[in-house]
C-alpha cells in the first residue's frame, strides 16, 4: 500500500528491471505534487537480456535484492510499486478513435463524450498475443481539423481522440511483472521505459518544441520523440551497452567481464591525436593471461558499434518524417551516456544537437539525479505521481481533465 | 500411380542428410505419397528407416554407413557432381526442392555439389536449408555460412529456416518436440509449394515467383533466416477464414518475426474444382486484410478434383536481401611447432610436429551473450554480431 509519512505526503516507489542493474526508487509526494527523492536501491541484474527476463529465478532474486536495498536505505516498507518495462517485443503506433457529440447536448463535448472515446480506445486492434502496456493520450481533433487539449465544453459535431499506443507480448510483460508480484508486492502500474525517461529529463518547453530522448541501456536502446507536449513516436532497438562490451570481448580477445570493466573505466568513441600510438595493458588475472593492445583498436570497436546505433536511430526517425518536426535537441541518457565522446560522435550523425540529460525537478537526494542510468526509474516515479494525483482527483469528484494528468490514460490493460 | 516410378514427375523433393530425411518422412504423412522423393545420406540406418521413394547411401568407404556425426570434413573432396549412379534417379526432374541442414554434416558437405549436378542437367533448384543453433558454436556457424554461400551461388532460390527459433517460440519447452514441429512445418510448406508448381491450375506459381520473393542467391547475406511459413487446411463453410486464421497462428509465424523482418509474401492455394478465379482473388483480398503488415503478395493456385469443398493454404513470408556478401573474417592461423625431443636414454633427437598449445588456438567468437534472447536483426544484418566484423574494419594491431 502507499504509506503516508504525514497526512499530506505519500510514498511512491518505482522499479526498473534493467539488464545490467535493477533499481528501486523511493520518493515522497507532497500535496502539490512535488517529489522528494528519498533514495534508490540498486542491485546487479541477473537473468535479464535485452530488457527481457530470460531466467526467472535469477531475475526475481536480483529484484528482491534491489527492493531490500531500497527499504534499507529509505526505511520505507515496500508493498506496492510502479514498474518500467522495455524490450524489443514492444510495438508502438499512433491510433485515433472517432466519436460524435449529440444534439441534445447542443453538440458540446461532455464527460460522456470523453468516456465514450476512452471506451472506443480500449477496442483498438492489437497485434496477436499483445496487451496494451501504455496508452498515452496525445490530443483531440475537433470539427474542421481544429486541435484541442481540453475539449470539455467545446461545441463540435465530430471529435477524434489520438493515442500513442504501446503494446507488448502479453507473456513477456507478465513475466516481468511476476518478478516483482511473486514477492507479495503489488504492481500498481506499468509504464514504458522510453516514456518514463522523458518524464524525468524534459521540461514542458522542451516537450512542446520537439525533442528526442535516447536511453542507451545495457540491453536495448529506447527512443521517444516528443512534440507539442505529447509523445509522437517510441521505439526499442535491440542493441545496447552489452553489445559494446561483447564487441570489445571479441575484438580484443578478452573475457567479457574484463571487457565490461575496460568499457566503464576507459571506454571512448573518439581517439585524441596524442592517443594515436598509446597502448593499453590489462593485467593478468585468474583465467586471463593479460593483454596489451593499441587504444585505437578499442576506439575502433566502440566507435563502429555506436555509429551504427546512431545511424539506426537517425534512419528510424527519418522514415517517420520526424526530424523536420523537431526544433529541439537529442537528449541522451542511460548508462551508455557515460561513454566518452558520445555526444560528439552523435552530433556528426544526427541532424540535431546532442547533449547528455540530467533528471530534474526532484527535491531531496541530488547525487542520484547525476546518474544517467537512473533516468528511467526516476521518470517512473513521476509517472506514478501523475497517476496517483489523477486517481485522487477522481476520488474527490474532480471531473475536469487536468492537462498534466489528462495526457495519460490508464493503460495497464494487461494487468486487468 | 507411385510418382517415384513416373519418369516424368516434374517436381521432385530431394533430401540430403538426416534433417532432410526427417522432413521427407513428415512430407509422406502430409501428402500421402503424392510427390517424387529421393533421400541421400551417409547413415545407412537412418536411410533404412526413412520412407523416401528412393534412397542412396553415399560415402560408404569413408564413414562405413555410420553418418558423419556433424563432421563434414569426413566427406572432404567428395562430390555428387559426377558419377552415373544418380542419373536414372535425377532424370526428368524439371524442378527440384532440396531440403537439408547446413549444420556441418552430410547436408553441408554434399548439398552444393548435388545442386550443381541438377543445374547442369537443366533443373530448376529450390533449396530449403535449416541452420544450426547459436550454441552449437563458431565452427558450425562458419560451416553453415560456407555451405549457404556455395548453395546461393548455384541454386535458383535458397530459403533459410533457423533452428534458433525453437529456443524462443512455443516450441521451446521440449526441444525434441520442437524439432519435430519444425520438420512438420517444413514438410507442409514443401507440399504446399510443390503441389501448386506441379499441378496445372488457376494461377501459376513457379520458381521465378519464388526467386522474385527471395532474391537471387549471391545477393543474400550471411546465414540469416529469410523464410517463414504457415500452412493450414480447412473444409466446409467458412473454410477460407478458418484456413487464414490457422495459417497466421501457425508455428513458424506465431512469434511475429516474419512480419517484422519479411518483405514479401507468397501464397499457394490448393482448392477444389468449384473455385473460380474470382473466388481466388477474393481469398487473396481476405488474406491481405488479415495479415498483420502490408506486404506485396504473389500467389498461385492449383485445382485438385478430389478436394471439393476444401482448401489448403500455404503462406510463405520471405525476406528479399539486397546487400552484398560479407567479407570473410580473418582467422588466426594454427601454428605448428616443431619440437625437438631427446629420449631419456639419450638415443638422439626426435622431431615431432605438434598442433599449437591451448593458449594459441583461435578465440571462440560464439555470441553466447545473446543466445537465449530475441535476435536483433535489422534488414538483413544480424546486429548481435560485432559491428567491426560486419563492416570489415581491420583493427590496429
């Protein structure tokens, strides 16, 4: 259950089952919606590949450790969480449903009209074996193509609601949820990782101008495009930091674990002129004889893979005709954002400026905001806050769709 | 009439090796002996157990009828291109569908030379190749790629089905049952295509249409899967809708990868004599509407007088490859050392040639990090393979 520290504060808990690490973030939400970060519990991930559970027992054990660490750090008892999910099985597309107002209401948009549209949206066709992970309301179109975020009370004969629908293979979504639910913890809601990262990093202004969020995770790379304060495109590309590490392991002929350390300690996608003839020596360890190689070789390997990832993202958005619609920049986050020279390389390939993002608008524990790998779990806290506020408003009888809350329609259909 | 005794049966199904034989046996069950079949293998016991119309044991002097056990090098230098014994069995075949596994066994070793022989006599050749699991290692993968490269140089069409999908689909719970399911699926696909190619009917579907769907051999890349198929039969009222639903849910299409990676659809229909051309076009429209993605469709239909009020539907989703062959990865050469040894009695030096020590053997490049996860494929590129390898980047050393 959501605990109350004080009569005006609630505790929110978010979980990110990452491929490299599992994170559990705990925050307090005040009555005005401000979030105070209490702490993030983290554990090394296991049983996960490309953001999907491949070994349930290991994944569950890792999730348990992260939850325990979060409880220890924050003294919060965790019985209910919001979960961020990703994976290459996720598919996203923009859908619309059309409705009409009635003459008896003088052709005004009523709550009944909105509910009718929401009901229609639940009947949108899904790929086989898929369930809805997330329906994000993008806006409405009224008569004569007029757009609207707040159509309640407006006169119009026709109204169309536009959604960004993210679906995933039902069994894979359920497996991820069970990792947490089997531990007697209720999963109250789920969100899509790319969407969550955007919530953590972006200002309202950035979302209006148009911005691309790229979350370079260990298993996959999540991409979300925002425009006009709504999400217009999301994608999951099945390459991530693990591919960088494996490329190093194969190219330099070193064990995988040693390659991972090398990448974290001195990984770079650019070679400075003075590093041209520099050599790197890896010391001998148990079952590894050590190796010496040119730094240039390491950079060649990482640069090839990262260039390819940027090219994939560039081509994907080009195909969707989105670059011309975005005035803003590309914001990079996730563990992969730590790679030296990343922004410089990306700027050569993508048609927009690139910067590494930082989570914003959290009070409390600030050091955790500096870690790009926490963007998803922090954004999930923000999603949780929006959800809790919407439910509280509905409980109080507030029927008007608030802009910040109304953008998200409860989309946990597969949990129903 | 037994088609194996009919010298003019224009479409023949040829199996090379154990996997091919298993598919042939399933084919016999699926189509009740309708097709002309031939099995070529090095394993006498397996050959005896298969129900293929004609059977040929090869390389008895090398492997003594015990098969290769996946060691294709046992058959090195052996070719099916020459020799008279196969002439009476291969003559008169207009179109050959050759089914084999390219996992480093008999199929890999003898498949290419069989295809060359068939091409020499003017036969059109469609190869259905099954690739090994990722965990079978780098060596198998390289043998597989080599065999596929050779096959693509000579065959008209090469359809590649991956064993790897058994690990992640509904077949993964019991691998043996999964293997049988894949064999059955391949058999039904072959039947669906061969029947339409052989019989006269409403709309022609031949090797040219398959070639258009897959691309010519040398254009294909690596050993990526390029074909997925669903096969179903239905009778009575509503048979079209029932067959279409069953096909889309069929085992090779159920994981959705076909719709993500495929860019062409081939439809083969066997129907009763009551079906008109208009009905056929109506069926195609229903299929087009039902498919999860909008892809160009080629189709063929044959009429079977004995199939009144029934419908057999084969949907083959293919990926047409546009890229070029990858450069070969440079391999470390095995070092041979000459060791001088003195006997303990000081009888003189003996020179012994030995294979390199463990530390100098080639580094195992098996991408086992991702072997149990969904493959990351973009177009025809296997993104789980290192980028620097795929792009042919030579690392500074």
